[in-house]
C-alpha cells in the first residue's frame, strides 16, 4: 500500500481543474468515463480531457469535493467524491456522489476511472466489504 499515492491524489484535488491539469497527470494518462457515458471512448491525454470537460453539459463549472480516500494497493487510490456543477445551457444545479479510481505510477496519475456509484466502485477495486 502507498500513502504517497494518496497524497498525490489529495494534492491533485487542490488544483482547480484536478482531472484536466498536467501538474499531477502523465501526458498520456487515460480518463475512463464509460460508466457515466457508455458511448464515450476512453480519453487519452490531458488535452482530450480538457476538451471533454469544456464541451460537456457542465463546462468548467464542475468541481469535486473529495469525501473519503481508500489506499487500494501499490498503484491505486479510490476516492468518494461529491461532484458539483451547473448546466451550461439549463442553469440546473448538479450535485451527485460518485467515485474516482486513480492509478499512479512514477508519482503521476496514469489512469482515472469514474464510477457511477460507490458500492460498484468498492466492488471494482476489491473493497466491497467496506463502506
């Protein structure tokens, strides 16, 4: 287990655009949103992530409030997250609880998988008995 990886992820959330910033993210990192958008391909690279974020229904208004961190193994950290945004066109508020699964190698985030709900995320990383 790696507490250092948890700290990398904690620091990433301090960034105003944690998933779209190059500070803690490898240039060829993968971003997997298929649990939320089944027809969306896995994005590769920070630029693709920025384009996806900017074109999405929430745009740059989305921000994440980490609520709980799980040190899964030597490479992975799971985070329960509150996602808050405002629809770009509708103005409707969004407030949902999801999970981000990070893979870290060499001190950089190399993969982010978004899970629609927390029980599914826990099961996916082998921590189904924890809540």
